[in-house]
């Protein structure tokens, strides 16, 4: 079976591929764990994923999760994104973070008109879209056929490995009011400024994207507020499962990295316990120490709780999508607060495991310290922090609109 896609006014065809299910995709991610673990130190040191890691993720099809099926993608559900990112995170937290962000970027690109989707994927089903939800740029002027954009956007994870970049811009109207839009630009149209010098998640290469007078045609502008509110009718085929909260989608992609990192730390400490001394005691090894046993039990419970809560967030979004509905603001505010709790649980588990292992966990040669840095930085992403998610949820619980505080609900 062939599907047609319009490219530059002509017609291109792409084969309709057999779409792998969740179990297959998660198995592919698990199969990359050893390779990603091996490359993680280099990705951390070089502040970007290795070419081998990117190739492995791409070759496994893990950058196609949210790409339209008619263009060779999988249109996977949110639970699949969570489980794939979690497995990738057991090998490398930065690789999982980038996988989550680029798939979320492709999700947003898939909401643009079919003409734009064809531009993005008809010649390359593995094309990747970096996306950032930072403050919208206001250097926007109307020109014939579209707008010309000048601005900067920081913390663009995956920008070093993207074919397209999605940013927020404030497009002026005749009334003088600016309306926020997603703008989709080719990666070769922008500059990447090397600004990502952070203690953790170093391999994400979350640098600053700079646009200087970049022309964006009208078709590659998409109003922002309707997407947040689930008003996607007319934007996509009704059969497509793209009626999820964008905030829920974005957080799930990030949470998979944190869950995977916490799981990897737990596995590492547990496996080492029979062969490590219980310092300052007569126990023959750490595994015999009740303190270590209690720490493992507590960490395991935190990680398991995080997994269950993250799965609930994903399943809630998927259930609404399958029903052709959009979750109300209370459900969405709860998802944002629960995402924050998942991030906190992962951080607490890793901190506990670092203490349980001992001070050598902080040696630069020990992978635990990299996981600790990654999870501590990643769990403090703006989407999880500053107490805003709790304020949103609390406001929704008393019947008030949380969007009075933030549109990211």
C-alpha cells in the first residue's frame, strides 16, 4: 500500500510500513541500553549525544513514535512514549531526555496542516523536531506570505540533532495585540549558540537557538492557545490520536528519563551490595547490613510509586484521546502536579541510593554520580518547579481556572 504526499507541488510516495506495537518498541529501547550506557560518559563530557547513540536511537525507529503513519511514523500513544523513554533512560538519561523532547516536537509538527507535515517527513521519516516552550519572541514582522522572525530561545534540548525547530513567537495583529503561535523553522535556518554548561543532563545539548530575520511562511504558523485547550478540530484527521494535553505529553517525555535514571541507579547499587564492604561495621558486605536493606526498600518503593503515577498520567491522556475527548482543566492540572511528584520521587530515590552506596558514589569514575547529576538537574525543570504545579492544581480543586496562573495546563 502506498500513501501520497505533496512535496513542493509534486507528489511523492512513501510505503505504508507495518507499525510496531508498544512491546516491540520498548524491547527495541531495552536492546539499546548497553550501547547507551557505554556512550553516556562521552555524551556527558562532550555535552552532546554521541553520533553512535543518535544513530542507534534513529535506526531503532525511536524517533518516529509521534510521526504520522502516512509518512512512515508510528503514531504511538503516550504510554508507549513513557515506557520507551524509561528504558532509554536506564542506559543514558540525556539520551532519554532528547528522545522524549524530539518526539514531543514531532507531535506538535504533526498538528500542522498536511502540507507542512509533508515538508517535514515525506523525504525522511526519521526527521526530528526540537521544541521549546520558553517565552515567545516578539521580533516578528509581517511580510508577504508569512512573517520574518528574529529572536532567541534558550534550553532547546535536542537542537544539536534536529532537522526542524519549533518555537513560540508573538505575532502582532491589526488591533495591536500579539497572538502567540508555534513557528516551525528548518534547523539550517537558525544558529545554535553554545550556552549549555550545566552540572547535569549535559548530553542533552540544550543550547540557545537564534533566528535572525528568518522567513516563516504562513502555513508554518500555528496558534498556540487552541492546542493547549484541545481545539484541534480541523487541524488533524479525526482518526489520529492527537487530542492529548500538550503539557501532559511534554512532561511524560521528560519523566521517562528520570524514571530510567532512578531505576539504573537502583540496579547498580543493588548489584554492587554483595561485593562492597559495609564501612564501619562487622557485616561482611553491604547486602548483609539492615541499613542498606532498608534503604533499598525505601528507594524501590519511591521508584515504583513514580512509575505508577507516571503511568496514570499517560493512561489518562490516552483514554481521552481514544475517546475523542479532551481532558478538562482539573484533570490536566492534576497531571501537572503528579508529574512534579514523579520527578521528586525519582530525585529522592537517587539521593537515598547515593548515601546507601557510600562516598565513592561521587567519584568521577563512578556512573552513579552522573545519574545523580542528571536526575537532580532534570527533576528541577521549570515544568516541575517553583511550586507552580501545586498552585495550578489547588486552584482547579476549588473550582477556579488554573489558566489564570499559567497557560501550561
